[in-house]
C-alpha cells in the first residue's frame, strides 16, 4: 500500500509524467511496441485501448481503468502493459490465449472498467525456458512462430527469457579468429535438433555438419528475437563460456590443459578447457565481447559447468576455483555481469553435490552477481536443503514435460500454492522470482495458465475458485459437467504424486512383453479407471459446447490419454496369452492393439497440435539444398525416436504421440514384433528382436517422407465413435491386469 500511495503521489506531483507511446517519423505517428502487440492480439479492437507508460517506480506494475470510450492500460514497460491487456481479456471478457486453444470471442463493444485495477508483481524476475525447450519444441521455429511466443510471454508476465538462438554464429566467429577453418569445426557443431546438449557441453557434432546458411539465418533470427524481447522490457539471458572447446583445439593449442568428459558413453568424448589455463579467461572474454558486438547484452549470462556430468574432483577448493574463473571471465568482459546458473545438477547428481560442494561452487561469486534457477522446485525444492542457496539470489521454477512427451500430467496443487509459500517463508533467503523451465511446451495449457497466474499475487491460488474461472475463459461458457471433469483431472492426471513426470504409453516403447521400458515409463499416478468419469463428462458436453477451440483440444487430449492408458492392459493380455501358449488369444489381442494405434492416429489427426507433419516440414523448410533439407529431416526424425544412434540408451526419451508417427513408426514396429513372436513361438528371444528392430528404426530415421501438415476429420464425431467403441472395454481389462514391477 505504501508503494501504491507513493506512486499516486508521484503521479500527481509530476502531473503523471508519461513516456510517449508513439514516435513521430516525418510527421506520421508510429505505433509503439505495446500498441503493435495489442494490434496483433485483438486487431479488431486495438483502437479501444490506450497505452500509458510510466517508469517512475523501479518495480513491475500495471493499472486498468476506463476513460471515456478507451480502456487505459498503464504500466512500467511492455510486459506490464501486455499483462494488463491479458488481465482485462480474462477478467472482463472471459477470454484465454494458450498454445492449445484460444478463445477471443470479444463483444462488439468492450466492457468498461469503472474502478481502478492496480497490480504489482512481488517477483523481480519471471524466468522462461530451459536449454532443452529450444530443441524438444523450438528446433525449427521461424520468426512468425517466435513472434507469437514472445507475445505469449509478455501476456503472461515473462520478463527474463533465456535467449540462445544463433549462438553457433558467435562461436564460429570466435574460433575462426584463432585460425580455425570450417574443416576444423566440422565435427564440433551439432545438428540443429541437438544444440541444447551441444551448448551444455554434452556432445559434439551429432546430427551435423552445420551449414553457413544455418548459422547466418539464425543469427538474423536471433537479432529479431532479441529486439522484440528488449523493446517490450524483457531482460534476456545469453550464454557465457564454460570451457567446452572443439576436439581440434589441440591442433592450435597443443599445450592447453584439456579434460575429456563423456555424457554416458553414447556419444564421443567432449573436451573441456581447464579453468586454470590462461586461455580459459581469454576465450571467455573474447566470446562475451563477440556476442555483445553481435547481439548486445542485458548483463545476464547463463553458464552451467557440470550439466549431467560429474566433476573430476569433489574438493570444494577445486570447485571454488572453477566457478571463480568462470565468473571472472564474465566480469572481465562485462563489469555488470550476473551469472544465471541452472540448479539442475544439485538435483540430478545430488549424491555428489552435498553442502560443502555446493557452497564451494557458489561462494566465490558475490551474492548479488549470481542467480540460481531452482530448476525443479515443484518436484524437489533444492532451496530447502541449501539454506536457500547460501545467500544467493534464486528463482522458484516449474520443470515440466520431460523430453517433449505427450501426457496429461502436472502438480497443480503444488503450482497453485508453493510459489507464494516460498515467497513468504522466513527460510527462503533471497527469492527473487518464479519461472518456467519445462523441457518442452505446446501441451498441458492448464498448468501454464495456473503457474503464470502467480505472477501478480503474493498469496496461494485457491484451485476451487480458479478452476471454474479457467473453464469459463477456455470454453466461453460455464458448464457444471466440465468443472466436475476438471476436478477429477486435478485428483488424477494432475495430482503429481508417485512419479516424477508424465506417464507414457506402452505404444511408444520398443515392443516388448514387459509393461515397462526405460524411456516408456507406463506407471501412472492414478488408477486408470479413475480418469474415465472425466471422459464421460467431456463426451456428454460435446453437444453443448460449440465453437470452442480449447474444448476440442481438451476433448482430443483426454481421449488420447484414456486410450494411451488402455494400451497397457491390452498389451499385457497379449503377454498373458503368449505365456499361456494361447495363440488364438494372442492373435485377437494383438489385432486389437494395432487397431487401437490406428484409432489413436485418427483422432489425433483432427488437431494440428498432434501432427508429425509440421515438425518435419518445418525442419526441411530451413534447408537451402536437397542435402541440407534431408539432414534436417533426419535430425527431426532422430530426436523423437532413437535420439542418437541405433544403440543409444536415450531411444524413446523424446517420444511423441503424434498422428503420422503412430501409424508410420510405432504401428509397423509393433506389427513386426507380433510377426516375429508368431514365427518364433517356441523360441522367441527379446534381445534378438531388439537387435533386429534397431536397424529398421535407423532406416526410418534416415528415410524421407512428407506427412499432413493440416488437421483432418471432425474431432467431436470421431471421439463419440471411439467412446462408444472403447468405454465398456476398458474397465474389465484394466481390473484383471496383473501387477507389474517397476524399476525406478
């Protein structure tokens, strides 16, 4: 309240000093970035809004009030103005904007705001993106798609995005300044679908080589991204040097202190320059100077020293020396630099990172010059076991959607309550923000609307009040059945218990009689039959909810989840039939399993959200030559199937339940499994089959084929059909399924 009164006083004292939202070019007024955003979001109502920028207060705030026939949106920057717009659209017109369904059914005359609305964020930073997001979702994005995402970010209050597009161009310049040639760097740069792990030092070269065209085109794309993010008031996080160098580095610097590291033996060794080597500071400085010359800077730098790699020593002094050198490298190039560190290593390798090691790594950097991303706060809040990161600034993050898998999953109660609890905890130290650090996006929109609604409040969100409003905004009308359905979803798919991330369907596993394989974790956090009442209610609402994009997405996604779950008891019946030497039952259930895959493919084809075609088409779009197009298609196919080579342990980690992939990859793979079992009924060997199918999988990866890029079929009609076909079958088979052992 004090800050608010102070703001009002300042407004009256200075007669509301306002930064003009329009520039004059040759006497013609040019729209401001904020006005341009409004025009993109609500083009037919853009003239109804008036933007007023006031940067007097050093905090993020917005106000909304009507003035004659205008709705005035006030704020301290573009993100605040966009947040004000989205608040108005949700609260006054019951609208919603998500990746998977948008409701912008506005009245011709917009409602007035009679009483001043004033909001301020208790969080200085609202962080966005994970290195992995740039590949599991964004590998092939062009400017048109990025522009939509930046608008989404602004509407949802994001002000601190990770910005690592086009970094390969910077590295190319840096190493060529030392005399490296394209041939020297040929095996260094990965293919476009693997940059996340290349940037983090996990792999070199896989999926490459990288062309000059890619480097230059994505330099230009990054310039557009950064310009738009900054003009809206976002502070971008750019990468810094952590020691990862090309294998050819030895050729130019034979005396350099290099260490080999390997990310799980599935890829070649990578090389890390020792922090004690004078070249470390030199290259780190040159990298940041080159990057700033090309991309500018907001003084925030991402650097992760041991991402999913165990350090060579647990000596706190060794770790202190390393982090000191990394920070000094940043500081030498930019005296205002702030190190933004992912805290994933403290979770993923917690057996190594005890208190002495964590303190050793963090202590050398001044507290106000480092921000720790508690990367998976909703899964395991590392801040609680590190005395809130020993005095460093930190951000509470939601890590979600591992690998880009398609699954209805999340911790809705945690996301609704824990950010505010942490904010108000006496033990939370220098908590400065909240963030989204998911591995992929464009799914589970409910979770992201909920998480970002924390931005403008310092108290927990009441789900019992939030869900009815969410359904109203999403579907354009109040429907008691759908509210009840969502309450069931919160208690089942979105309860976040027992498992770390969303369950996967046995369909996407390399075929087996087992109910579990490493990257096809089929264990659910609820009894699958408990999800069925939500399906009943959604199907019941089909004829009452009209013209709702969000409803159709949710209807298809829930149908997908129900059928994906049903695949496991059906597959186990196949296994039981084989164990009982019952060939008739084996043939019956295996045929039903193949039909189930076909039915899933058909219902998913009704939504562009679930199509393989755009993923491959967008990849090929970036190629200039046939050879380059083929390479990018191979990258796209590889990531979502084998991930690496045919023996890679990560196969299926990034599996997708997409139309096209189901019929073209998963279905024929299961058909070959069933055929092999029947041909070798008395002597079937799983290992032999695995070794045989690996080659078929790789042949699929390197093949070329186009798939539909537009949705087809009527979602409502197909869902009704599948509901009638499967609803009564699911419970009997699910209830007689024998318990399965899971090796977590």
